[in-house]
C-alpha cells in the first residue's frame, strides 16, 4: 500500500565514505540496507497555515521520529516529531501560535525557560540546531535584539530574536540492541581495527613485538595527525562572537 506522502520520498545515493573522486575519505562506512529518503522542509516553513498530523513514522536516516503533515492549503510535508504528538492533532507556525509542543514561533515571542528545537541560525535559513532525536535547547535570556540559548551540548550561544524555533523536544526513535555483527553491517558500519593491532606499514601505532606501546607522545590518526581531544574547529569562524560559553568547557564543571 502506497503512503499518501509518497511524493515526499525518493531514493538517494549513499556516499559510503567516498568523495566525488571515489576515494575513501571517511573510513569504516559501506554496504548497508537500501534506504528511502524522507524529505523534510526545514527551509520552507508555512507561516499562518494550520496543519494536521496524519502519520507518525520511523525514519532510518535520523535519530528522531517524523510526522506526516497535511496543511489546510492541501500540501503534504514531513516535519520532526515532538514528544507528545498525537494523530489528528493540529500544529501551526505563527507569531501568535499557542505554546504547545510542535508549534513554531519567532524566538522573541517565546517566554524564558521554554524548551525549543529546530532552531534557525539566521532568520530565513531554516532549522539548523537541535534536530536530533531527544535534543532540546533552553531559552535563557533576552537582551536587546538577541536571545541566549543553551544548546544540547551545553554551549551557550546568541541568536537573533527573529529566528524561528519549535516548542518542545524531538521524540527519539526506539533503538534496537545490536546483538550481532550483521546488524552493524545492515546499518552501513564496517569493522574497525585498533591501530596497535595493525602492521607498522598500515598505522603509526602498529608494529613491535607482542603488545607494544604506541611509541608516540599522544595518539595519532593513520596519517600522523593528533587525535583524541585535538580541536578541529577553525581559528577564525564567523560564529565565534556569538558563542558565550564553549561546549565541554571547564567552566561547566
């Protein structure tokens, strides 16, 4: 039986860790069961048009559930599913929307202490933050034309008051126990081997007689770059002035 949201689904090519030249740039990916992609309109928010939830579905491409919405103008789209959503309930994106899970409003119209998800980075850019299953951000303060949010990573960041966000928390899908190696292969995860168990020609940690130490001052990647704790964030990034407290900061302890 075909779903009424069949037009919101389409196939897509999984890169399996390879770039446009076919070279492996992300190891330990490949195989896996074919997936159908459910297109979610993060950038196309229908303002002041109410919609009704018709289905609550599993999505293999993300850690949260999704809902199938039919809007009053007849269009059909997928959206992230909030905790507490039920079939046939109404949702709307509006500056005067009620403060119930699933409704979207500008940050300036959301009271302090509210949990939100699917937050825009800039007005009109679509939801970028707090989209994974089980995630939510806390609205902490409002100063001038900016709003302070505490993100799921405990990072405290400034946003424009005109950015949109959705009330509530993303509903997490049920995770099954990986009881055998084949289930990991179904998910597209290939085996991972420790560097110290490899030959010296294959990894900087390899070689030696028996269980030898890595022989390095710190762990490194197969290409000799520092690993485990080395920051990979750019030194000059546009969002640096907006971050009030870094994630995993010592100040959080």
